[in-house]
């Protein structure tokens, strides 16, 4: 089973992704979680990530804090209007007892890479992962793949006409990732906007006898993205069920010129020798069914 690290900024859809990745039936092993500033400042995403893993019955899983601000650009404001005041759609989780982290996200990932191949799964801005590659390029051979949620290759953006949030929030970091000699799978708006969480589907999760599913339903009711897309859960679903997706091998570059139309845009050029598979087709019903099944497989 491949060893996966999820780098996240919870975030309602991040929270659902962590649930899916915690399923005992999953095809991969979630070995750790790192938090990055994005949807909310780092202290909030880190707190939410720790609280979620404790809630999911994994209080022992390593959860480490990564970058608290983008590499070059100004930090972006928290998007409470989409993810709620606490980032989890207003759903309150009991906070774990604060303990002093023993290491940083970067130190943790370096250590994990020294113990065997790792699949990195960023579902927030790419700052921490870019800083990791800059600081410790020797880890590159141990990264078997980066499977990321971010970008918009052949569809419009969701923050600007051209840019998707995770890339726009730190385009310089995204450029480092797309330039790195590592195999990548880009799960951008091209596919995630096709996977909406319709109200009727959310209500199928609201099973009073299942605390995890109930929490998922409550968080999703407080999720206020216009599209209601299950962006981030597509990453763990892809690891479990790549057959639900299809894509095209491309070369991808990122617009980093502040003020330009393409700032934060992912420019994808189909190229059989490119190092990024840009997903563009998805069986949305299959993804929703897998998300629900994974959530119901978790302890109630
Ligand atoms: C991405 O932006 C965030 O708000 C979501 O958590 C997701 O990672 C979608 O553009
Ligand atoms: Ca996210």
C-alpha cells in the first residue's frame, strides 16, 4: 500500500477529504497530515487538522504545521464566507489538548521520505511542499508522486477568471512544484466542479446513528461555495479508485506575474513527455458514492 501524506488547509472539503483518507477500507496508508495557511490562517487550519484526526479516532497520527504565509506574495484573507467562521462550516469539534509540536511539517516529511516512498497529496496552497523541495531536494527520489487538488487547465478559475484558489494563493510555490522533476496528477476545477455535493446527497449522510456521517453532513450544510464542489475529496478518491477519472499527460506552467491576467493560472499543454497528468473526466456519481461509503466505513 502506498504511503500518503495529506497537506491541507481545513476547510470543509479538506475535512471531508481527511475522512475519506481515514477509511479502514482505503487502498493507501495515510501516514501523516500537514497543515498550511490557505482557507484560514495556519493556526486555524492546524487546529482543525488536529481536531479532525482526533475526532476520526487517529489521535496518534502525526499532524504537523507547515508554512504560515506564501513564499512571495501577500497572504490572502481567510475565506470564512465559504468555509464558515471556524473553517468547518460552523460544526464545532472538541479541540485536542494543545501539545508542543515536536517538529515542523518539512522535518516530518523529510523523515517520512527517509523511511520509504511517499505520495504527497496537497489539497491547499503549495507553499510547504515548495519549501520542502527547496530545502531538501534530496527527498525528490523518494516522492513517488504528487497528487494535488489545484488549478484550472481548460476551464475558468474560481478566484479570478483564470485562477483557482490553491494556485492563486501561492503561485510561486505552485511554479516550483510544476517545475520539479516529479510525476504529478493535477486534479483541478476541470474535474472537481463536476462533483457537486447536492443537498439531497448531503442529507443521505445525515444518519442520526452515525456520528462521523452526521458531522460530514453538518459541515457540508455550512459549506458555502457556489458550486458546492467536493474539490479536495477527489484526491483520496483518486488514490482509491483511479478508474473513476481520466486525463491527459501535459506540461504545466504557472502564471506568477502579479497584475497579469494569468496570475495564478495553470497553463497546460498536452505533451506525451510532460510530467503531469491533468485530469479532465470523472464519474461524479461514482466519486460521491465512494465518499459516502468511505465515511460510513468509519467508526460511528
Ligand atoms: C480549493 O480551494 C479551497 O477553498 C478548497 O479547500 C479547495 O482546496 C478549491 O479551489
Ligand atoms: Ca483545501
